[in-house]
């Protein structure tokens, strides 16, 4: 099964993808995490991507699509995956459709998590991430047991550079799922809309229902 998670920055895509991966064993693929890994390792791709990420802009399709197609060509993605942060536009969606069609598969569900803007700002400004395992936290909504330490692995928590208010504004302007992307999946009959303004548990429940 191939699932796409759609939603604005801060909607809860990463958090829910981690929870659903833990509950179902489905592979979680996050293009944001992949880019951050490249930035951390200071690869050529990381240096290029960071120029866009630090401004709250999308990394160009050419490099993003190439990276994603390479990722899904690996064996662990043959049986299915849950995409978090990809596709961000119709060109990316078409590239994914073609790659899946070539192996007799398709996007089975596109789950759109909706959350109003004011709440997104609060979620992004309180987001903390484990430097070691990538687990997501929120300083008020989903805090770790010990401040600054990951419950899962004991790693150090950090805040993303692009979660600073100036960059958040740009991301919220430029990175909401565009109407034609939502329409792409609606017309294919695979779109389901989920109310993201609920507890973590309630959102997980609705998402799991939608992929049953
Ligand atoms: P968010 O908190 O918005 O879910 P992500 O972790 O998904 O953020 O993405 C972080 C940054 O990585 C984005 O601001 C963008 O610069 C880049 N990025 C991630 N996925 C894509 C994509 N599919 N296309 C282009 N750029 C992307
Ligand atoms: P996205 O991947 O869509 O950018 P994240 O999953 O990183 O979003 O979530 C953004 C922040 O909001 C994180 O700090 C997370 O802990 C918090 N969060 C996610 N879902 C909820 C929710 N349902 N209620 C409250 N806070 C949430
Ligand atoms: Zn951790």
C-alpha cells in the first residue's frame, strides 16, 4: 500500500507518520528528513537543498524527484510506503504516479490533514526533534518526560532553524498543499480529509480508519 500524507507545515504529518509506522510497520519516507540528513552530512545535495530550506522555499523538483525515485527503487519500499512531505505539487505527484505505475502500483490513499494557520504557528514554534532518532515532540502538546531528552533513545532534542518565525511565515505562504494537487488526488478518488485539530490519538485513529 502506498499512502501520501498532505497538509501544511506543522499539520502533524511527521508525527502521525511515525505513529502509523509504529502501529502498522509501513515504511515512512520523509523528504524533509532526507534533505536534513544531507545537510547534516554536508553533501553536495545538502548544500544545494539548504539554500532553499533556510528561506522556507521548496527545493527544485528536479533534485527532489530524483532523490525520491532513488529512495523508492530500494527493496524496502517494494511492498509499500507512507510519504510525508512528498509530493508538494502536481509535477511531483505525476512523477510518483509514473514510478508506481511502472511497477503495477499506485497511490492508494492521499490523506489531507487540515489545521488552521494560527494553530500551525504555535505547533511549529514549539516543535522539538531528537537529533539522534528524529522523534518529534512539542514543548506543550507532546513534551518529553525529561526536558531536552528523547524518551525513545535519550538523544538530545533541538529546534529546526526553519521553525524560526521569519521562515515559518514564508513556509506557510509558499508550502500549503496547492489546490491542483488536492484536486489531483480527489479526481483519482483516493483523497480523504482528516481534521488535524484534534488530539494526537484522535488524528491517528481517523488516519488508520481511512487506510483500512
Ligand atoms: P514541514 O515541517 O513543512 O513538514 P519538511 O520537513 O517536510 O517540513 O520539509 C523541510 C524543507 O525541506 C521544506 O521547507 C523544503 O525546503 C524541503 N522539502 C521537503 N520536501 C520537499 C518536497 N517534496 N519538495 C520540495 N522541497 C521539499
Ligand atoms: P509536519 O510534519 O506536518 O510539519 P509535525 O508532525 O512535525 O508536522 O508536527 C508539528 C508540531 O506539532 C510538533 O511539535 C508536534 O509535536 C505537534 N503536533 C502534531 N500533531 C499535533 C496535535 N494533533 N495536537 C497538538 N500538537 C501536535
Ligand atoms: Zn531519540
